[in-house]
């Protein structure tokens, strides 16, 4: 938890952070030139020359400065989604309604598209992105908020697993609503799952499908609820127009009868 606080204080958008060597070994990726590391405290045990713990068999703990790099400090992994989605305003409204945390749109430094802030219980989406990317990012962060919150009882996962789960949920939900994010999502998932074994990936499948199914159901209810008032308004308008038309015909008929009687 201490490292998470230090990372958040120095770089809030960095939802993933590892040492330079860690990024290289896991993904063959490196921090961009000129990026400064996030200062952390690493813990170690003092040992004698023979490799045994010092002080009569009791290991002495000490701390030393270490540095990590957040994902926003790495070169862009995949391209940003382009294109729009049908009735984006209504869809984003539904996403905000089903999200565990409030969603806001703000300018985010670096290349991060969004982040889930568990400490302050909020989701931030980068402004200026296309509709498809904004929707995908919102779903990704909503999945984090519902699956990976420290308040949620589950066995703590590594960052790779959490990223694979979040983007997989976003991909499934977007596909259900006709938004093709494969150009972005599949590359993202592949990058984060490159060091995982098949049994580990399969263990996440049930969680991914359950969360995606729940989100699809929740969004469907919200979208139907938003459509209902519009349908009612249309019906009321049609009824009013029909009534006005009927009254107009009746008035014309009355004028016609009055004209014949007078002549």
C-alpha cells in the first residue's frame, strides 16, 4: 500500500508501474528518453557474506531508494480508436449511471487515456478522444472499479491479470453494442497477457464473462429507461397531432353545413 500511495502522489495516472528491468523482462518495453523514475522505498534483508541472515540468524531489514516507471511514461502501445457510436450522449449517460464511481472528463498528462482512482473513488477519462475510444476507456475503468477495488473481497492479483480482465470486459461490452474495438483491445490484451500461462488466463475468464454480462444487462436497462420517455413523448405528440387533425376536419365539416343552410 505504501508504494501505491507514493506512485499516486507522484503520478496519479500511473495505474501500472514497474522498474525499468521489469518492463523489459515482461513486455520488452522501455521508458521514454528523458522520463524520470517514480521514487519508491525497497525493502531488503541484510545478509552475511555466506548468504545467511546476519545478527545470529535474525535478518535485519533495511530500506533503500528504488525507482519505477508508470505506463504513461512508456511509448504508446497501440493506436487510439477512431470513429463514433450511435447516440453517444445517451450511451455515455448510461455508462455514468452504472459506474461504481463518478466519471469525469479531464485533461490527463502523458499518454494515459483514463484511470480509476480507488483512493478518491472516481474515474477520469481523458478529454479530446473519439467517441469509440472514450466509451472503451470508460468501460475499462468501470471494470477496474467493480473487479479490482481494494474494498472488494478477492485474492490480490498482479497488474497483468487486472489489465487483461478490464480490457476484456470493455471489448466484450463494446462488441455487444456494435462498437468494434479489436484494433485497440486485442493488441492491449496481448501485451499484458504475454507473460501469462493458459491456466492463469482461463481462471480470469469466468470473472470477465460475469462482469461483462452484468454490465450489458445494466446498460440495457438504462438505455431502455432513457428511451421510454422519448417514446412516450412521441406517442403524446402523435396523439396531439391526430386530435388536432380530427378537430380541424370537424370544424371544416361544420363550416360546410352552415354554408349550405344559409344558401
